[in-house]
C-alpha cells in the first residue's frame, strides 16, 4: 500500500501544480490537457511488457526497478525549464509506474485466497485515493507557499526511502519461478501451475470485458484526478488553498468506501455467496450510482453542493474499485501478471483520452458539462462490459496450447 500511495502522490502532483506551471509556461487549455494526458501514453503501453516481466522474473526486483525510474522522473520534473522537458519527464514517469499494478496483482494472487482479496485489494486501492488527496491537499499548500518546483524535487528524493525496507525485507521469488522442481498442486502458487502465454490470455473474451470496465474506471478516475482542481477554481472560483482542501475530500471518501466494500464482498463470500454475485453486484451498482451523481455534481451552482455530490459519487465509485482487481485476480489465476498488464493497458487508455477530451471540450464550449457527461457515459459502457462479456467470477482453466 505504501508504494501505491507514493505512486499516486507522484502522478497526481501535477494536477495541483498545473495552474502555476500554466502561468510560468503560458499554456493553453489544449496544452494543459496534453501535459495531463501524456503520462498515460507510456504508462498504458508499458503495462504489457511489465505484466510479462512479473510473470516470469522475480517480482521484487522488477518492481524495485520501476520504482527507481518513477521517483527519478518525479524529481526531474522539478528541474525542467520548458514545456517539452515537462512532457519528457511525464513520459518517463509512466514507464516507471507501469510496473506497479502487474507486480502487486501477482503478489496478491500468490499470497491471498479469494475470500480475502477484496479487503487486500481495497486497502491497496485506498492508497490510490489517499495519494491524490495528499498530493492535492499538502501539494496545494506547498505550491502556494514555495512554488511548484520544490514539490516535485521533494517527492522524488523522499520517495527513495521506500526502497530500503523493500529490498531488505521482501523475499525473492526464485523458488516459484517457472521450471522449479516442485510438482504443481491444486493449491500451488500460480507460477507452479500452467503458465499461459500472453497471446493466449489476450484473446480470452473475459479479458476484454474486464478491460472495458477498467477503461471506464480509468476515464472517470483520471478525469477527476487531472481536472478537478482546475474545475473548482474555474467554475466555483475557489482559491488554491480552498481547492486543496475541497478537491481532496472526494478522494478520501472513495478510500474509506473502497475499504468497506472490499470487506463487505469478502464477508458475503465467506458466508457462502458466490464471487460472481458478491463482487459483480457491489461493483456494478456502484458504477451506475457514481455516473448519476457525477452528472448531478456538474449541474449545481453551489460549491458546497458540488463537493458533497462529488464525494457521494466517489463513495459509489469505491464500490467498484474495491472489487475490480479481486475479480481479475480470481479469473486470471496463474496469468495474473499478464492479464493485469493487458487490462491496465486498455484501462489507462481512458487516462490518455479523458484529460485530452476534457481540455478540448472546455476550449470549444467554454463549459465543463460535456466533459462530465462523457465521463458518465463511459461508466455506463463499463457496466455493459461486465454484464455481457465477463462470465462467472471463477478461475479460468488455462489449457496448454498444442
């Protein structure tokens, strides 16, 4: 959870620093959208090789390497002197952070049974929400006092501390790598069972169903992560300090909701309900409620009402985020790293598109209504993916290819 917390603090810091960067580099709305989007280009595309790497090599060192790259990129952001250098630093950040979710998903599958994965994943997911909340809240206060450059330098250098306990205390996985002599059993670790090639995983229909759902989550999540502070300042006329507090609240609400609903799904499964009923019911209900509340938030004039509705929408979205990775891990089994890489690649295409679409629509219409409407529509498409493409939430029997 700590590394994911750092991960999302680093990627979310730009959203609160962008007003100051805009002034320094005279950015247009479209340039802001590009700067907020470009991280996801490399982050999404590198999910595929990252997923392959963690399924075949020691996840401890794959993850450590990615972590070093992204913290260095964060520090370099504070040293940039122009728009194109900023773009390059964000691209490098995406390369490093691409290792995170495939590595963590693999670790969860290897160490936790189905009936415990909801809470485990929701605690990890809480880090993805607390991270942006802290980057907006603390980052906004720091930027207002010291400027945007010290924020990125401090985050990058300070984040390196995490590597010390990771390298010292996390065991290597060499004994579980493919080719080990231990005979596979029903309860063996994923890598001791049949390891399907990534080509076999990629063509399974359920992968595309979960990926559509992740695309929907990526679209709305990164829309909020990248544009919410600017929206509150532009539309509701909040200053930077007010925005730092107000924009953090929806993310903190989602973190608390995610932990509760992950635990609730685990409890249902422990009492005899199927993972299909427990996780799908909670997840898809939350996604639909979140879409409706997000639309409502964009149409109220009061900043207080807007923040309250955004918090409620994020609480509903937490119902989905709490269980989305647990469903993937159960379905994938020994292919957890590869499946996660594919799913996160497609999902983060939403992160590529939503900042660009929001920037373009605001520039063309002078309003944020279209941007919020698109986010709600994409969430409904995600519901359809799980309803009509993803089958029962049970491990797929990966048969060796001839």
